[in-house]
């Protein structure tokens, strides 16, 4: 049975810290701390409401679709949209829909119905795939026209994450990518290969356009891809076609969209292809039954334009530090704390300084990928006395100051 005091029955409120009952002093200081934190976030624009507003403004900012030449073909350097022909949707990105798995940093790609309004979240920039040294033979072309069978990268417009546009697709291009289906990597609904955008520059970002009539694949290889022509967009690493299913509804902050995966929904026609193989047909020439959910086309504008040249230094220390903060951000409040602990663990002599190799191991242990050139650039930026080592306390304090400014 619940009992109430006379004051409570008369409508009086419960005791609060102004009454100075219990540990009232701690409550007062807690309120002051919360107020200071609120005012600081308000001044720096880091309130949740402000972050949401800034993100929506960046994602929905108007973008002009441009072409480098008005010849009816798709080119590298064109600002374009990738449209799913079966449902008149275009591929789009939500920078808040992050991969929650440790060590992963990517945003999900979905199908958006905003095909009539080009904006930052649904426009891409195509760039050439450059094979590594010593790789197998890769046919290349001197011009900037996208061709069937040619491997390409598709980078999301950098305005969607607040960066300036240039010839490389931004200071740190985010490429459309996919990974083979596994117990940890698969789409949420269809359980097929998930499609996302990532800043990691790997072979998983390579795509190639294939003709709808797969029996003509070897014949049309090397021919230009015309604007508005339907094709299969094949993921080079897994040989699966890009797939957009309008029946798989995906809800996010932009409304009702559909799931985009890598899944060859075409009929394999095993009996017919087995007979053709017995007569000497190659795997590339075997015919498949096209499925409309695998059909895509490039949408470009009529305005002729050229991407601005690169304006930043290739190894800018502040840009690399921002990249490091972004990677640490997925660890939340423990990001900088984990980095500080790793500094102490790898500092074997207890001097508070790390050499280049120890510095790289520290970042790798914190799931931060930094190239050898970037690590050397950071070392030179912090190593004022040219001692060949980096001070852990100065490095962490600089990161904290930069984190407050970002």
C-alpha cells in the first residue's frame, strides 16, 4: 500500500536540491556543468538539432548535373546520377546510416525517389580505376569516355559530407563499394551483398558496365556507354550485378526508400548454358535472362562543365588529423582514451615519445588506417626538433583542440 505525506496530498512537490537536503552541492554543480556544456554546443553548432539541420542542408543541397562533352556519351568527370530503370529511383547516401561494426566506416546506399532533383546525396562522379604495379593485364583507354568492360570508381558528391568538389571527387573521396556475403557482411533485409560508400581505396570499389545482352559482351567491349542506355553494373571483385528491389522498403531520415544490394537476379539458364559449354562456348559468352531489377542507366545534364582542380596539399597534416578524428569518432568518448593508452603501451622505454614504426602500430591498434607517407607527414608536423620521434602528450592535446574546432 502506498502512503503519502500531508504535504504531498495537498499538492506539494518533492524535495529538490534548492532545499539543501542530502548532497545538494553536487546537484548544483551538475546543473552548472550541464548549462556550460549546452552553451558551448550552442555556440559551436554541435547540438543534436543543429547537427541534424546541417546534415540535411548538406545532403539536400542542389547540384547541377554536368558533362565534359555533349557527344551523347558518359565521361569521367561528369556529375551524374545512377538510376534504377525498373522503379525510376536513383542511388543515394545517408551519412547518418553508419556501419555499426567495429573497424568499419561506411554509409549505406539506398534507392531514392528523388530522380527529378539532383542533390549532393544522389549524385556521383566517375573516375578511372588504376591497376597496381605488377597486376595482370588491364586494358586502358587514353580518352575520358566510359566504355563497356572498363573498370571504374563511383565517388559520392563531396558536398554530402561538407567537403569541396575537385577533380579527385573531394579531399577524401567516398567510393561505392561492396563485399562478399559473409556472416558479418550482408544486407539487412534481403541478406545479399550490401552496397555502401567508403573512403578506403580498394579493389572492392571497382565496377564495370555490361550490356543487357550478355551474349554480346565480348563484341561491345570497349564501346562507349551512351547516356540513358540500360546496362548491368557488375561488381568486379564478386562478379555480382547491382540490384535495386522496390519491394524492400528502407526507412531513414529522408523517408521511404528501397534497399540496394549486389545480387544477380538474372536467370542462369543452366540447361542451355551447359549445352553451349559442351560446344566450346566461353563463360563470358553464355547467355542470361535479364531481370529488370538489375538494369541501371546513367543520368547526366545538358550543362557542359569541368571539375575544379585540386586545391589542397596531398599530405596536409590537418586533413590527416581530421581523418584520424573521424576514425576515432566511431569509438565514441573512448576514442582519445584508447589512443592515449596505446601510446603508453607501445612506449617501451617510458620516455613519452614514439618512433615512426611505433606510431604506426599505435594507430593500427586503434583501428585507424594511415599510410606510410601520411605517418611520415604527421611525424614531421609534430617533430619540431627533428629527433625522429613524436611526443604522445602533445599529439593527444592537439587532437583534443582540433576536435573542439571541427
